[in-house]
C-alpha cells in the first residue's frame, strides 16, 4: 500500500493534490435553493474544508447534518 509520503515527493505532486482538494472543498451551496435542502450529508474524509462547508451549510439552512465515514487511505495523515 502506498503511503502519503510515497505520493507527495515533488512540488508538482503537492500542487496537483492541493488543486484536487480545493475542488472537492469548493462552496457550491450558492447554486442550491436553500428551501430544497432537508439534510446535509458529509461523507467523511480527512479534508477539513469539506467538513467546515457541510457544517456551515447545515447551520445556514437550519437542517440536520449527517456525518459518515472515519477511515480510508488518508485518515492517518490528519494532524
């Protein structure tokens, strides 16, 4: 199994990973009608920004937040 250090060996790899994470954490909530949101689901991962977005959206809309997950290949790399 590859470790995080095996993947991130160059500045180019680091830049690519950061670009992917920024995309995954993008705030798309502005294109969603808040009146149509009954539940926010955060499919757990080690990207803090996605958890922050899920919490903020649930708070803004006033709906429940469902957190799931808690493992996976990058789980061990959260500081």
